[in-house]
C-alpha cells in the first residue's frame, strides 16, 4: 500500500511554478511548436525528470562561508501535490530522489513526524532573518530525538537559545552528514560541543563562535570530513598549530579548511618550536581551499607543518602587527605549481590593505587574497611593504598591477608617507608591464617614481610598458619626468589617461 500523502505538505512555502515551467520546457519538441502532454510520459521518464530536477535544486557551496540552501530539499513537496500518480511515484522512490523532511522555522514538526514516511531529517535554522520561537526550540529538540534519521543540523540563532539545544547534540548521530552551528553573538559567548558527540559519517563541519573541547575525539574519528570551518575561535578555546595538524592528519579527504580566531593571540601563546626543525612539511593534505585569520606567527607555524600541492584558493586575513615576515608562507606558495600570478590588485580600504592576485574584474574566485588589518595609510603602506618583500619572488611574475583605494581614504592620502616606504612597497612587483593607478593614488605614485640622486630609472618597474591612470582631468604632467627618464634609458613607457569608473572605488 502506498504511503498516505502527508498533511504537513500544505505548509510548504515552495512556489512550485518553476517545476511546471521546467517540465513544460523539458518536453518541448525542437521546432518549439508542438508539446507532448505531461500525462503521456511513462513512469521512467517522469522519474528521470524528477531526478534531474532534484540535482538542479541540490545544495552548492561557492565558498567556505556561504550558508547552503537546505530549504531546496523541499523541492518534492509541490510536485507531490500535482496528482495521485506523481505523489505515489515520488514517495515510492525516496532513495533515488534523495527525499528529505525539512524542520525549519514555523514548521509543525510534531505533525510532520507523525504523518509522514520515515525519511531522513534536515534541521535547518540557519536563516538569520527569522526569530526562533519557543515552538521552534521544542521542534528542534523533538527532531533531535530521531538521531538515526538526522542528516543535517544547522543552528544560526541567538546565543541564549543555544545551550539546551547543543546539549541535546550528544552521543552518536550515525547518519549525520552536515553540522553548522553559528550563534548570533557579539560577545565572548562560545557554546561548546559536548565531548561525547560522535558523527562517524560527518562530511561538513562549520563552527562559528562555537568550539570543540580540546581532546574531543570528533575530528580524529570523522575520516570522511571534506569541509572544516572553525571561525571566531575565542582565546579560551585556543589550540596550538601542532595540535590542529595532528587532527588534520586523520582527514585524507579534506578539501576546504578555514581557521579563524576572534582576536589576536598574544605571542606568548603561540608555541615556540624552532622553525629550523620545520623546513620539511610534516603532513600532506588534499586541500583545494584554505582560509586563515589570525596572527602571522600562528600562520607560519601551521604552514611549516603542512603541504597542499592541490590548493586552488588561499585567503589570509592577518591582524595588525609590528612584524610581518612570512618566509614559510613564501615556501608554502612556492611549492604549489599553479600559484604563478599574472594580474594583481593592491587595494587600500578604510580598515585594511589587501592584495588580490590572479583575479580580474568580474571574476568571482580569488585564488590568492591576503589582507592586513590597518586603519592609517602609513601603517597600511608599511605593513604591506613588509609582507610583499617576503613574497617578492612570487609577486615578480605579476605582469598587470592595479592600485586602488576607496573614496573615503582620499583625505588620508594627503598625510606625509615616507617615499622610501612606497618604493619598498612596489619593488617586489618587478615584472609589471601594465600599471593601473586609481585617482586617489596618482600623486603618491608620482612621488615614488621621481628619481633622486643616485637612483636609476629601472630600479622600480623595470619591465613597465604602459601606465594607465584614472582621472577626470588629464594630469600627464605628473609623470612627465618619469617618462622622459625611461625614454632616455631606452625603455619607453606609454601614458594612458582614462576617466574614473562610476564606482565607490577609484
């Protein structure tokens, strides 16, 4: 006997019109004039259409921070209401069609569990646009009792709502594949995952403002983990780089890793293992994406212990520090064959300075992105100069360089910044052939390019062929002496004037 159509499906907010449109277009003949009535399709064809549709609606992860659209798991709610035939066909193929029941804001979970087949459960409360009601909390606790059916857990609610819910995530969850916990908090409140929690089939783990207790067996036992994000880790939950690498060594399938601390770690807390003993990487990881936020000393210890030859994206966010020497970052990148950058952007923002490499306008991916927290223009230039000099052999392959700043920073650029610092900042980009200069930086670059006694015209940008500057009015006079000196040296530079783009970036 076929399962009874669940009453709770009436609560589904999913519109369903896209399903009808897609099916209608999927069976349109090539001449776009004749249509086959949907009821003429046999069961196998319909199942294939449903199967392809659930693939379209499946979750995707564009980066390591974007929350997935687990609501898409409701795709089958509306098609199951079209007719009895569709309903029986869908409910009779739960494995092939990947059918799940979604527990989320406002869902009558008790009614759903009582009147529906025992499909896998998704507990999805990640949408920060909703407030969690008492009924929602009761629904979550009820759903967690069916731990052998729970496939995904996502909790993104205010921190005061979380303790009793996280307390219920203890013991073994044999079917759990995703765990995302991201409390809405600005204080130091950091819920701790119960040490007895186990999930042997966990593939994705995201903890933000939450932490695992040291010694928890979770990371050592989840050998199938492919996605690990530990963000805004408080100082109270600090773990040493060697401890982290020991956990990562048991994850042979890990592709995406994100480690970020809530605040700078005092230098005395970073382990002091002699760096000369860490020349060879200890662990090779199959990482495709790596994100780090913290102090450079921690980053250096971490990168000295790992090797990731398959890495496709490296994003680093460093807290402001007096010293930013990163020899192990250079060695780590240098071991990755594909990390040879041809185009880079140096961006000055209100609170940070960032270098984005191999990312042209309009590209979504940023293969290499390193940012440093700095508020003042002189600090930004000084910090970036330190970092770039450590990476000079890699940055020397850049042939196109864009210098950009935000409109709000223009007033700061009137501050007197040492010309030597600017030249030190730009010297690592020795292979640049085309230089793009934003309006707010024209004056500073002009000062840096002016030759003083003893300086040679090819010391800065020796390969430069064209200098493009963005300004409403032509200010080519700013670069006349530089262009003249390059002409005499036999390395002429074309000056190109363009109007500034209609953007907050100039």
